[in-house]
C-alpha cells in the first residue's frame, strides 16, 4: 500500500439540526447544535485513512484555537499532517450547516486560511507529489492551486482524483490532466453546460469524456453511481438506508474509493466499497463524526446480499442504523 496525498480544505463545522429551513427574514428554533471538524479536503483525507489508506494531508489553518485543535485531532486520527501550513493573517475555515428532517443540508462556507494554499506552495511539494500513489483534490482551495497540483502530478505520472465540489466551471485543459473525475449531477452540469434532463446521464458523461476526461464517476444519490470511460461503463446501485444527514457523503465516497484503489482493488470493487461507506455516513449526524471505519464498511457489506438484478438488499442492519 502506497501513500495517498490529499491537498485541500479544513474547516470547523457549526451544525444545527432544524425541522425545516427558514424563509428569508424568518427566525426558527434549532433542535440541537454540534461543532465538529469538516472541510472537503479533511473529510476525504479522514475517509481515506479510516478506509485503510496511508494518507498525507496538506492543508492550511489559522494560528487560532480551531487550527490548533484540528492539527492535533488529525494527527490523533493517524493522518500525516507534517506538511500542513499555519498562517497568521486568516482564521481557520468554518462552515455553517443547517440539516432538516429529511437529511438535506444548506451550507455556508467561510474559506479563511483555505484560500492561502497557493501555487507557489505547491511547487515546494513536488517531492511529496512525485512519491504519492495518487493525489486527491477538491474545489475548496483556489482553482489556480488545483491546476498547479495537476501540472506537477502529470510531470511525474502520478494519477489525480479530482472531486469538482463545490460545483465549478473547469476547462478542458484541467479535465485532461485528471485520471478520475468525480461529480454529482449539479457539478457535471456546471462543467458541461448541459442538463441531464435534456441529454440524460450518459449524455453529460459522454460530453465530459469528449472534453478529455479519462474516467468519469457520476454520483446519483439514492440511485447509486455510474463509472464510465471511452471503453467501459458500469452502474453501481446505492444501498437503501434511512438518511439522517447527507453532509460528507460525497467526501466519504471519494476517500473510501481512493483508499481501496491504493490497496489494489479494481475500480468497480473500490466504488462498491465506497458506496457502502457513503450509505453508513448518511445515517449519522455531522461530517467527520459520520465517516465509518474499514471494519464497519466490511461488516455492512457482509450483512448485505445482491438481488439478481444487481440491486442491493439490506439483510441485517445490526447496530449500524
């Protein structure tokens, strides 16, 4: 098993459970409040680690109490944070998250120190990138930094997994530098400028492949996901679980998938494992508190059997739900 390099954001999440989202100008009462670690980069790094990966996490934090707590927490979780940055001119990033009774969320990001990860700093990480088995990226750090990481990774023939989240328009030059591009429905529509309603799921995936993508993984929530390249297509169904909070489900999927790839699993098996990890994640509150361990995912898969049509059936939920 070789080193996974995650370069991305780290936030302090401020989470409130509500019956419904408030209207403009309305004040409502929350059901309860939770403060936890989050940020797409950190979520994916921790998901990869809990799924058995050897992970180095490069992030940028403020020199404040949130930043100090985060670094200690990540180290305690087994992440290599020796290359993390600390800055004095910006606070550690935060995310204000509302979760309604249907498990849907609304998130307001305050990037803070996350936007201090610059292309110049990436040039100093060339050895870390060169020796990685795969690099994981998201879009909560500056776009020019993401581009620079991909340039360095391509120079050393290191594959990149890019999760284009939050949804961002990216050009064909960047698309062509990515080995695995992971997107949901909103994100793929933003990139291709086509609507799934008009051209279908395969239609938007094909447009992304035409732009130069090597492998596209389109996540579809309760419908599972589709993985497709020029010569390959496979649909992986979702698991039926009761959703409590969908925060970090996509991040859990990405981290778990890459961890399993780093351990030698083929892509479809890694995606099945990641789909199970995401299913467990949505049954719990919070971002990082909801990310399952490799043992939990393996047990969940053991407790599931496949229907003849390829759909999954939960046969023994145990203590997961």
